């Protein structure tokens, strides 16, 4: 029996139409377009409207990916939704399944913050390689505007909302997920947080619980920057090694769109020329788990990334978590 490989056959993306520019932000906090652009590379970000949902954004991206793959929603066996901002704390993947009318698919959420899409892609590959599922939809989506402190200029300038998706299919031809690596370091969990905060509630004498909600995002920017610049090149090199590849084999580099200075520093360390680097955070900001598939989809639809091209992708963020996946685009 031939070994089953993974082919990435479709992609899609979705972003809210509501846009906040750097100049708009300057009316909320003490900042400026120049200050934000020079430190992050971000010019604007798309923000979900009050009547939109993460599930709807995810389904829109998923629908595009399924269509590009030449499938119907009924062909999908599994939906993995990588998100940290589900509409429902119990998960939103099943709601996405319902919106798509992907009635044959099992669906679950995966939470790994900004590493979520890469972790989701690698997870999907394991189900495919074992022959359990043939057609898997992987979605990275986040609506971080819900959890941003819009009076904190160190974080509110960074984040935007969006969704991106890919379809992975089983194949008995060549395996197009060429190499991957994943890591976590809980010692640095406090570098980037969307933490719970609550108050005690006495139910009866000797019986107390804690109730509350989640607090706005907090981040130690310098710590995250140092972590990313050090660990991301290492994990990409590890994934390349696992795939018996070198940086010379890379046609395109797509990193989590956190900060243009991080992207530039990683590319420089790997000696990957700027013309091979895909970046769109100037338009969308940091969309967490959505950033890599959103950038991938734009590059594919613009004709930059072509079938057969080798893409090195890496996500990194809260946890702290980081990972890389090297894949060949298309059938």
C-alpha cells in the first residue's frame, strides 16, 4: 500500500470591511502614523463590526478555500479552527461547520495563539497521513479587537481582525508537507497574555468560587521581539533539516505578521532575500492565527506563489509557542 501524503490545494481569506488607520488611532492614544509605521510596519488594520462574528469570517475564508480546491463543503471530512478568540468559549468550529453546510465534517478548535495556523496545518497532516481523513479544512482566524485595551498605545496599534484558510488533501503522489517543527516554552507565558480576571463569590460558608471574564491583552514587547528573532530562524532551519532541504530551496518565506522588523531580522539571519518574503501587515496588522493563511491567499491570488513553489512558514506567539512548516504549494 502506498504511503499517503499531504497536498495543499486551496486557500481563502476574509477581512472585515471596517478599517482603522494609524491617523485614526492618533485620536484615541498619543501616537502618530510615523511612530507606528517605523516601529511596526503597520499602516492600518481591519476591525470586525459589532454585528459580525469570528465564525462568519472563518466560514467566508473556508468557502473560498474549498472552491479553489475544486471541492464542495460536503467533501470536507475535518475542520480545524485555529483561534484564540472564539465566539463561544466552548468553541466555534462546529458553528463554522454549520454555516458552511459541511455536514460530513467533524470540527474542533485548536488554540495556540499566533502559532495556531502552523500547529493546525501540522495536526491536519497527521490525520491525513494515517488515512483517517482525506479532505481537511484548516482555518486560522482571530478577532483580537474584542480583547484590545484601546487606551494602551503599546498594544492597540498592533492588532487587527481576519481569517485565512487552506484545504489539505490526501494523495498517493508526493507528500507536499516537506518538513515541520513545533516548540513551546511555558516559562515565558507572561510575555504575552490574554488572562482571566475574576472576583470571589461566596456560595455558602466554606464554599467559594471565582467568577469573572478575560482581561485585555498585555505584552512585554521587547521580550517577544528577542524571542522571535532568536527562535524563528532556528525552528525554520529545524523544519528544513527534517525535510532534507536548505534555505536555497525556499521560494517564499511567510512569517506570522507581527512586526516588520521581526520579519526583516529573521529573513536576514536566514539569508533569504527580501524579494522572497511575503508581508502584508501594513494592511492588516497582527491578525494572530489568521496572518499566515491570509498572506498566503493574497500571494496566491496575485500570482506570486505558483503551483510547485516551496513555502517556508513560521508562527510564533503566546504560550510561548513557535513552529514552522515547509510545504510545496498546489497539487
